[in-house]
């Protein structure tokens, strides 16, 4: 079996054949949040299944392709559909595309996701800029021998979400009359949504929103020295006392409704990177 670094190089080498210019920004789009791909010019689409060593995603609402091109004139590489730990992928597989993006030359990673709200000030359809996270996933993506060529053994995590990008996004949101919250994202394994007691627990420990993605990718991005910006669409509220059953369809529907706001912020942010 070939090593991780060689796999990254083989994946990147394959993708590079389709790239007119090296991407500066990597983008991972969450469930029901794939429409930013309509803003990509000069696009080249590569199904994940064609890329050596890439996993293939299975969840409804995920497109499963890598798209190269430009947004607002800036070269990007976009994942339409991501890999989740709950699907059965290893953490190494979940985070592999981030490492490939780094190898392609990416310096900044933008991430979106659908998340459950726990902050009493949040409503369904709100946007939350992630300023920090709490990792409750059961396995760490950097567990195992460290490859120093990919990053340090003990990465600093004092600012996994770049403050400069948070500030830029807030300015963009205000200029476009889009209300945004900032807050802490709790990353869990899933695939169950949380029990009422779990939502309460996650709020007590400091979480504002909870979801089943993002944290592994952000950890690996921090390890690789990438600047990260991430934003959640609040698709359901875990803290309501009544009527708080949650379905995947409801999550996708709420994500879709809020998507234009999120897409605008991402597009303008890319222009300012
Ligand atoms: N919990 C976990 N993941 C989620 C949620 C939630 O309430 N909503 C969307 N993704």
C-alpha cells in the first residue's frame, strides 16, 4: 500500500491536468448548500470516482464532484458534496480532500454546513459564522504517526477560524443587510440528531450550533497551515421544548431557503481574499 503523501500527490497530479490555473481557495459546500457552484466560471467538473484515492459520497443532497474554475475572477476548487464520518469513512478519508487542496496550492479554505441551533437567539434559516469549535467526534483526524511534511505533531488551535476572515464576512453581511450570528460549532458523529438532553448539554458546554461535519476538515486545514472561514445555516432548533422532531428533509429545506444569503457572503468574501 502506498503512503498518504504519495496518495495526495497522485490525486493532486490527476486534478492538476484539468486546472487552467492553480486554485487559491478551496471550498467545501454542505448539505443543501451546493448552489455556489452556479457562480463558477470556466468550470471543469471531476466526479470524485475519477480521482485516484478519493472517497465517493453517498448522502442525499450531495453532488459528489470536484469543480475547478473561477469565482469573481479568483481560482477556486470546490467540493460539491463532502465525506462524513457517519457514512463509514475513516477520518483520513473524510479529510483527504483538504490535504489534496493544500497540495494544489490552496491557501484559504471556506466551509459551509447545516447545523442545529442551541442558542436561544437563533431561528431556523439564520446564519452563524463559526468563530470556534468543540470537537466531540469520537476519533481525531490527526491520530497516528505524524507526517512532518504535512504539518506539526501538536498543532496550535487557538485560532482555527481566521479572525480577519470573520471580520470581512461580518462587514459584507452588514453591507448587504444580512443578519449573521457568530458562535461556537460543536462537531458530533451523528447520524442521529441529538436528544433533548444532548442539545442541552452541548449548549451548557458552550456550543451555539451542532453538526456532523466541518470539525475534522478544519483540524486538518489548521494542521496544514490553511486559513479557514466557516459558516453554518441553522436548519433546526434543538432547544425547543415542544415539536422538536427533526428530519433530514427539513434540514435540506431550511438550508435551501437560507442558501442565497450564504452564497452571497461566500462570493463576496472570495472577491476580497
Ligand atoms: N444536529 C446535528 N447535525 C445537524 C443538525 C442537528 O440538529 N442539523 C443539521 N445538522
